[in-house]
C-alpha cells in the first residue's frame, strides 16, 4: 500500500501536463484584491486632494477678504464649490474653526467626534469661533464618504463611523485687522 502510494506521488510529481486550477484559484482573489484596493486608494487620494484644495482656496478667500465674518454655511459652501469632486459635499462636510494661542500653543484636542451631518436630528456646531485681530485660527474640515468597495481590501480597512469613512483637511490663517 505504501509502495503504491509512493509510486503514485512520484508519477504525479514528474507529470507536467494538466490544468493549473489550484494556482488559478489561489491567485485570482489576491489579484482582484490588489486591483480593488488600488482603485479605492486612487479615488481616496483624489478625494483628499480635492478636499485639501477646497479648504486652501476657501482659506485664501478668507485671508484676502478681511473683515468678513463668514457663517459656517458660507465657509462650507466655499469649500464645496472649490472642491468640486466631493459628492454630496454640503451634507457630508463639517468645519471646525479653533483660535490658537501662539504663546501657549496646545494642539487640537483629538479628532472631532461629530464629523458627519447624516443624522436626522441636527447636531449643534462643534466649534466655530471667529478669531480676534492678529490671532491664528486653525480650520479642520471633515468629510465623510462611502468607500467604493466597502467589503474588500482597502475599503474594508478604512476607519468607519456609522458606515462612513472619514477624511480630514487642515489649514490655518491669521485673522487680519479690519
């Protein structure tokens, strides 16, 4: 019995004809996982670039148009108009303005916990404080989105809150005297 099994295994090892179904079955999920993760990363990077561009352009408008006290909605609309690519930006983007004391700088206290606006009950603004003259202000934009492939690869690994993934854009400016 053992001799017969050894002869069968030796013949199996020498044989080069046949199908490669095992290799195919093992390799295809890996290749598709890499492909889907690459696609997800490309779209994520594009979203991040558009978010950063929107925040930078809106902050540039705030710097150039000194003396204006923009509301949260006005500033959010500016960011969304400059960003362009972000789907449902008006509902999925929240902004936080935080005055920074340069002498005793302490960084922002963690990530905003109320990043998305998708709840039926409207949550109050986290913090939206206009700075005084010559004061540095940090603006944090948080955009929540659905991953393209949420159950595979990178889409599965993205941090998710209430089923949505989050990305942040940061910028700062000095409040000029009016």
